[in-house]
């Protein structure tokens, strides 16, 4: 009798423990997270930054219909829900393009108003404030890291890079071609992703000069995201070029890796699309890759010949595992997927825009972990 009672007690304990473990375990797939209901239709998100499990921002625009420019949109994650955040004194129409930061008092956002002018905002830990942008520069990105803040923009059609230095913006030399993305490890250790007439290019800034490498040759090749793990491990992603073909022809994704000596193309489990962003894990190593417009060849005889490919690729240090974004009722697939890892955790956000009902555009927020 006593033995039967002991077995019953152990069985109950194991069941409870299993249930608790299951409840505490992170989801093994991407989950849709709703945005506030008060966000106006025709909205989208361009970028996000996370500073912790209960603090993240996402930026974009809302109310941007065909003949109206819309209004800047900032959402803040408080650990439970996304909340629309007020922008005191912001009466302009337009869009926020980029957001980045390393602490609650040092979060920056850049945007463009309806007249084409640049907007620069900073969050001081309690509220957003407008800041004077660098004169004559149209900003497109802000990137932070290693105690640094950098801006990407153009002036009269020419590339401009600026670095925050003791309260002012210092203009720096630029590598040849175009720069689309940066990874800032320190003032003298910055990696740039871009393109030249010769192909996709990655450049390294050592504090004095840029050293550029064509990582994949060919017209229309470009990389827009770069992740530097160490001096002997750097990743960059974008699209591989092609010659000829009809308008709208699918473009292959491009993922390349530096091993300290050479750049090599890395095979990914999809055939077409664009590598949209790269995200690191808590140690700084590559963890996730997002693919915009992912498609792959279907089985022989398929009609149409292309089928949806994985939207997210998880890297375990040896190979990739593909994940699909979750279906959202009444909405279509995402057009863009931009990753934002949560520091010190295995959680990662993805923000972008998706096809909505009746040919509208809706903001899309997804989370893993």
C-alpha cells in the first residue's frame, strides 16, 4: 500500500514538474504580437531596438495612404504590450526610418518629413525630444554600439557618414560606393555593408581609414546588413546580382562570411529573396537571419514553380534551420522583416509591414522566445 502511494505521489510530482517546465519553456516558433488598436490604418514599421525584456521601441509611420504622407509612429514595449508613444511637439507629417540605442537615455531615431527634410529625435530616458540634424544631410539610418553613435545619410546625392563626438556630429571619410548598414564595435572597429559598381562590398574602419573588399562580384549585388562577431568572423547579407531576365525576376539571397582570411558565400535553405537583417545571440554570435520575400523551387512539375521559403533562419554554429512566420487572420505575408535581439536573452523581435485587407498595409510585429 505504501509503495503504491509513493508511486502515485511521484507520478503527480512528475506531471506537475513537466507542466511547469512546459509553461516556462520559450515557444519553438515565431509568435504574432498585436500592435495597439489605436494605430491608424495604412501603417508600417521600419526598425526596432530592444534594451531589455521590458524595454523596446519600434518606429515607422501610420495613416500613409496613397495621397497622404502619414505621420511618424513610435511604439514602446513595456514587457507586456506594445504602447503607442507620444511625440511631444511633433506636428510634422512623414516617417521614422530608423531607431537605435544602447541605454534608455541614449536612444536615437531618424526620419524624413513630407517635404523631404531630415528629422532627428532622442529619447532621454523619460521622453522624446527633437534634435537639430546635421546641416544639409538627409539621414537614413542611425546605428549605435561600443559606446558610439553613427549616422548614415547623403548630401547632394553623395554618401555621408557621421559620428557623435562630445556632443557634436563629426563627419568622417566614406568608403567607395554606397553604405547601407553598419556594425559598430568601437570607435576604431566599424564594419560597413554596401555596394559598388563591381558588386557587394564590405568595408572596415580602423579609426583612420576604410579598407574595402568586394565580397561578391556582379551587377546589382549588394549587402545591407553586417554583423561582426570577432576579427575572424564577420557576416554580411543582401542580394546576389544577375544579368538579364524580365522585370520582377526573383533575385537570389546573398549571405557571406569572413573567416579572418577570405570571404565565402554561405548556402541558405531558400532560393530567392533578400537577406533583410542579421541578429546576434547574447554572446554576440550570429543567431538569426531574416529573408524578405523568401521563395524556393517547388517539387518538379509544380505550378506555380516557386513556393514560399523560410522567413527566418536560425544558425546553430554549423547549419541553418528555417522557420516560417505565423499566419495572421485577415492579413497576408510580411513584406519586410527587421530583427532586434533582446540583450542577455534568447528572445528576438521582428518588425515590418504586411499586406492587409483590401490592398492596405499593416504593421507586423513577431517574437521568438
